[in-house]
C-alpha cells in the first residue's frame, strides 16, 4: 500500500498532545441492560456452538482445554534458512512468564516474541519468521510495551481469557505496540505496509496505570490484520486519559468482537480505510474518536453511558480530517451526543465529514447528531430508531445530478431478506470460528498425515486424501508451504484452519494454460449444499501460473442456515518480478501470477471476512523491499445467481483486468471494499498481459489507447440487490510515478455499471480517477465537486432498473 499523506507520520508526543479534551458530563457505574436489538447482534456469535453437528458429527463435546494449546505443533517456515530449529508456536510460559499478576513478565513475553532472529527494528517486513505467541490463562504484569513484531499473532485462551495488565510504573506508548516509534519520530515498520498480524482472546487492562497515561494497544497497521475477541479495562475516574486502542496511521484492516470499559477514549482511530464490527463501549468519555480517515464502516456498535458516541470533528469544518463514516445496525444508549460532527455551511471541502447512519437505535440520547462547537442540534435524539440519515453528496435515483444533503434519506429499495439475520433488520454477520468448543481429538494435522509443506515436495495427493478421508474433523494446516500441482477438490462438510498463514503454492503444468484456467482449490461442485469453513490460509503461485484460479467456490448454505460457507482471514499473494519503469514493457511471461484470485460461481453462497487479494506491489522479504511488477489476471469474480454473499473487509489490489466484478449476481453485501490499480500501468497497457476471455465475461477495453485507460476497480453487470457500504478505490500511479495524483488524472474511470442493475452504493471514495462512476461506458459522476482532503467522496449512488 502507498500512503501519500506524509504529514501523518507525526512524532507521537505531538499527536498525543493534540487529543481533544473530554467533556465534563460525568457517568458512573455500568449499564448492562440488554435490549432486543442488542440481543439480536449478540446471538449471532452463538452459531459456533453447533459447528460439529453441522459438519457431520452428531454430538458436540464442550472442551476444557483450548485445542490450540494441546495440539502437537509441527509448523516450520519452509523458506527460513534455519527452519528445522525455528519455532513457529511459542508459549510465553516456556520463556519464563509467570502470569501470576505480580511478577513483571515484560522481558519473558518479549523474549517469546523475538526468539529466532525475527523481523524487528531495521527490518521493514519478512514472511520468513512467523510467530504464533500463545498466552495461557493468567494475569501478565508488564512495565514496558509488549512489542508485536512483524508477522506475529498474539493469541490467548478463549476458554479462560488471559489478562495483560500495565503496571503502575509502566513506561511506553501502549501495553501492546505493533509499530514502535524511535526518538526521531520514525517507526520500525512502514505503517501502510505493516501487514500480517493479529491479536485475539485477551483482556488488556490499564486500570493500575497512572490516570494521565494509559493505552491498551498501539495499532498502526495495514491489510491482513485483525483484533478479535478483546476486552479493554480502563480507568473510570473523572479526568482520566486512558484509551483502549490508539491508531495513528495505516491502511487496514479489520476488527471485531471488542469490549471497551471506561477510558477517556474507548478507541482513538486514524487510518486510510477500515471495517469494524461488534464493538461495545461502556462508560467511556468518547466511545470512538476519529482522528482522520478516507473510509470507515462501523457495524453492530453498542454505545452505553458515554459522553459522546462517535466524534468526527477532527480539524474542524475548514480542514475536516474525517472523509467518510458509516454507522450500521448499531445502538446508542444514555449518551448526551450520539455523533459529533463539524460539517456545516462553512466546511472547506464539498464532501468533508460524509456520514451515513443506517438502522441506529437510540435510547435516552440527548442529540443524535450535533455540532459541539456551535451547540447546534442537527438531528434530534430521544428514544427511537433512525432508519437512514446522511450528510454529503447524494446521487440517488431521485437526485441523478447530485445534491448536498443533511437529513433523512429514503432507501431506493428494501434491504434484501437473504442478507439479513433470519429475516430481521440486521445484516447477517458471523465471527471467525475458533472451534473453542472442540477438543484436540477433533483436529487432524496435515503434516501428521504425511504432507511435507517444505515448498518443494508435491503435496497434492496427500492433501486430497486427507480431505476425502477426514470428514467431520477440522483439518489443521501446520505452518509450511504446500505445493499443489493440480486441482484439490474440497468436499462438503469440510473445515480447515491454518497455523500462522500456511502457504498453498500453485505450481505445475495444469495451471499454465491462460485460455483454459482451472482452480487450485475447488470448493464443492455446482449445486452442492453443506458446510465448508476455511480460515487462515495464504494462496500463492510458485512462479508463473497464468491458468490458475486460486480458489473456486461452488457450495452454498443448506436451507435454513446462514454463513456456514465461509472464508475468514484468507489471503492471496502471487509471485514477482522487478519493476522496469524506464523501458517500454511487454507482459513478460516470467512475471505472470495467476488467472484469478477468487471465483464465486453461480450456485454458491459465501461469507467472506478479512480477505486480501493482493498482487504484490513490493517485495516483503528484502533485501531492498523494492517495488515489483506482476501480471495477475483478475481479482474477485462473483456470479452467484441467488447468493447471498457477504463481503466484510475485503480488498483486491493490482490485478490487470479488474479488482472486483459482479456478473449477473444477486443478494450481495459489501462492507468496506478497497482496491488499487496496478502501479505499472500503463507500461504495459491494461490490454497487453491477458487475452480477453469471453467465458468469464471479461471487459474488452475496446478503444482503450490512452495511458489513462486502466483496470476497473469495480465492475457491476446486470446484477440485482447489491448493497455496498463504503468503498475505497485508489489509483496512485502512472508507471510508478505519482504526479497524476495531484490532478486526479491517473486514470479516466474506475467504476463501471453496465446493463440492468438494482444497487445502492454508500460512501464511494476514489483517488486518481477523473470519473467516479461510468454507466454503460460513459462517465456519469466526475470526481470534481466531491472533494475531501485527499479522496473524492460521494455519499450515495443508486441504480434501480425499473
């Protein structure tokens, strides 16, 4: 990812000094009342208790020990020069941590993380030294930051959630630090390239730290990152300066299932784009302070007894730093100001502070939306449900030319029932399964069954045999690199979970024919119904594989069930060649990646969460971390004729033909999609690397001769009931040069709507494209007139074919 906001890399002390003061409105105690609206959201997470039954077992066996701590760990980083001695899984107690609440465990925990010559200070990134750092139950006292190095996961026991507690003498930016600052203000890792990390199943406790300073997590991250199932305990004393999450920069990203109790700020957020789901804030001064963004989607947020729910006033109306926010399926209770905004007639940007509220329940809220500076009530509070309200540039079916609005808005069409939870008003969601209810006997290790995962041996037959013979078990891919030479057929009732993103490497003659592509992993056959869950894998190519579809998905949920076909934390990363911007380039066959990342076929339904289809723009494993050119055909193609398909926090970047294509599909929900145009375009042109394949309804790019004719970020063709809740679609380069960003002229068009469609797109944010939306081949909405500090933003676009 490329961050063109150089001013964002601020000295940390200056940024902390800029934090706004909390209001004087005081709350004490904790309100735990559960309204029906809240309960609908919470009940979604009980779905995992029935996984074993749905996967073919007739009985569930509640586990007493988390399987991850009990399974034999055979994971090896295949390309590490010391792989036989390197430990992927490490238990902090094996490094001397006590977890007794009194012993200072800082050194022991950091030793557990750093063991093995890992990627720390002076190393911008590396995939060669992964670490899964496990915390058994206990209270781990720390006096300095726990430094979460690159390619790390910090994972606690979800059955007995451990606590990491800051000591009264704590010194440092946060209890957990994902990107340490040096004295000169520089970071260990480039924030917008700070990929591949996760923190799960922990309580972060700042209550013993001084009232003047206490932060749970410094989370300055990019794609393929997550915070999941965390609780933040902070001071509830008046005037405290605690905060659960401090995020200053980055290009993310995903979070879910977080609870924040107390603090001046529950979460202090600033990032290019992010999707967060199921966050609960109790007794915070400000639940969410948004310091800056381009695009952010909040879903299923519960705010109770805070002074301000969501604050998007940063920099005031003249220089609004917050470009766009969506708050969906959420509730605010006993809070004087639900949303604080600076947008007014004096706003310096036409689209500054764009905001959409959708299905937000209020209970005893003073002002739903207010301007704290002027004390103006923009939207009255009370106890009621806001169906849909927005501020920004509206291009609905009744406002085809676009108007500036600040008020209630009418839907172009009802939300499609198949996308909702059991037909309720809430869009369905489901957290990544951790299988904590299953004992270790329910898991099968692929290495234990004979797979090598050494990056050399062909593991195709072994993996196929394991999938065929182990129905009803959870297939555990130990960390490694598994070479696949022909299609692996994934049968119904299969659950797969990886250890620290093991690699599935496509390599073989079967994947060479660009005119006859075939899948590497084929999930089900056309018309299959059943349960298939895959989490934490990375699909890559070993050299050019231009006929490889990395994943093809056919199966769908059985009648009466939702979200049992799913991909969580699964990523795609094809191979590489060095960039050559100073010569006229043809599409070098040695630099091909794959034909396509993900193909969701006609009979499929699928739930996707935290998915990154990244054709690499730079080298992650040094020595220079330089930019690279790869010609990867397509990102994600969706053809599901009935769906439903849910995209939560997905990104597709640097693919040749398109990043996302929705083709004659139905019942699609997208919550924060993000794209980037290939940096090397137009050298060669978009039409050069891959022939048009009509079987996949490729765009033809007819008449495409100008350098500014580049790949589609999003193409929608003859599709029905499409809901898109925020998109960040970026074109930063012309042949690796960035001058075009200043004039928004890197490419002509970035979104194509073709044929007969019924869709609603909220908070579209673009960079570098002259046209924001084309309809049937003609520019319809230009970027001019939709200014934000960096992106161009429209609040709503509807296309409803009568």
